[in-house]
C-alpha cells in the first residue's frame, strides 16, 4: 500500500511553520474520580506530536473519549485529564480548546488539544461540511489513530479527503507496515492463532485466514466447536453446535490447500468454571458429559509450540484457554513463550491477547503488538480499512 508518511514530510522540511492536525487515539480509561487509570494510548501518541514539534510545526491534536452524545458534551466527556497528562509527558503546557471547529490560534512550537471530537455534530456520520471545516484548520492532516482506522468519520476520513496533505503518523505507519508484512507478503509458513469464546464472532476472520495461512490454530470456545466438528466429545464446554458445519467447511478449505486446523489431542478439564476448580488432564476423546474443557493439554501445547518454532510469520489473536485462572493457563503460556522464542515475525492484537502478553512479560519479544482491537480484527477479516483507503487515494 502506498501512502505518505509524516516522518518523510518532516525529514524534507515540509512541516516547518505549517499547521499540523493530528488525529490521535487518546481514548483512555478514567476512574470514578475522572482521573486517568491507564495512559498507554497517550504515551503512544507522543512520538507523532514530538515529530511535529521538532519539525517546527504548529500542532493541533484531537481524539474521541468515550461515547458522548453529539452536541452535548458532559464534564465526564472532556479531554481535560488528557491535556494535563500530555503537558507532563511533553514538558510544556498543552491547553484545551473547547470550541475549535471554526478556528483556533496556535503558533509553531505550540501544542493545542482540541476537545473530544465526537462532541461535534456530524462527526460519526462523516458530515462533509464538518470535515471541510476541520480540513481548513490545517496544512497537513496526520492520521495516527489505528484504533479508529476502521471507521469513516469526519475526523478520520472526511478531513483526509479535504486537507491539503493527508498522511500517516508513525503509529499508523507502523501498523500498516506490520500488517502488510504479516498478511500481504508473509514469510512462510504463515501460522495464525485465533482464540475466543465463539466461532460466530470470528467466523469471517477464520474464513479469510483459511484462504491464506499454512496452519490455523484455534483455541478457547472456538476450538470446542471444531472438536465437535471432528467428532470429539466436549461435555458441557462452551461451544456453538449450530456452527459445526461452518467449522467442517473451514477444515475442508484448509485440507484442500494441503494445510490443517490442528485439533487438540489432550485437554485440561474441570467440573465447574472457577479459579479453584480441580483441574484434570486427559485425552480429548475421553471428556465426560459433566466436564468443561478450559485449556489445551500439554501434549497438544508442545506440538503446537514446535509448529510455531518452524513458522516464518505468526498472527496471534486470542488465548487458547482460560489463562486468567492459573490452573488453566499452561496452554496459553506455552504458546506465547513459543511465539516469543520463534525466529518468525509475529504480530499480536486484541485485548485478551495483550493481557496474556503482559501477564508473561513478553512485550519486547513480540515482533509487533497492534494497538487497535476492532481495526486489527477487520484487517484479519480481509477488509480494506477506510483510513487505509483514503490515505492511499491521497498518495496518488
């Protein structure tokens, strides 16, 4: 995919003295007192802002926060806590502009945070008049919010249509590069791990990957449905019996390409879903009617880990067991460590996946950790994200 990189514009001196509008993802969690409880997304936005400042630009930044009603921002919807945190991280004052669509004053070397963009009437529907007003504020529009890349809104898509220049910031550019490396030009074998509770929520992803990957590892409740499709007993485990035919179709798709969906040979079961439930490892063919499958067994985990060691590229979305419970975490632990130790390029995304990576302290050893949950999933589904589409058009 061809797109303009903000880093290239800065290196060429094209941002000097220019008004730069950055669409960041500053949608951080707030506690009951309205204080930021976790600031990863704010810290991730800093490189683009520093890049603009170092290039001599006048910088405007906006983001959504929560789900406010357009035209009716409440105190809890305000980016004020974010402005304070950005001031601390940048070492300079970052004022908050509340009514900004019709124009703001900002000088080179300054950063102005524009209040919650979802408070603007027409934002979600990508209103053309609103988008043109936003575009008129700047010389360069920088999209640096991958978490919103799957939405065509005024501050993500419309402004990119009408701004004099539209480009990708360092965070978005890294996502585009990593996804392209993993899915468009992967080093083979390409192995995908898709875990989660339900096949139905990831059916299009499974179908899309079945056309691309050399091995499709399924975990969690999804694996239980595939075990049913393979004729194995699953007791009272979470599954979707009405989607067994879909699972069989995906298995057949893979087989027709000379590839496979590995079915667990052994599993870890319990009689109730609880952290203190006694765990038992047994062959997958011996699950009893009153048992729940809560993890893959050690034999299955070891074989899958060996497969990951031989991979050229690994795409990971979802744990393979109830890793939050210590008795049922070994499968996810084994596979995550195998990914970290593999020479393959690995890309991981999704909330539970990131929680597992954090639990095992593997962040530095994963090739790329995606910052956008919904956007990451839509790329795995094979969809063209609106942000990618408009940036590619503007690069022509």
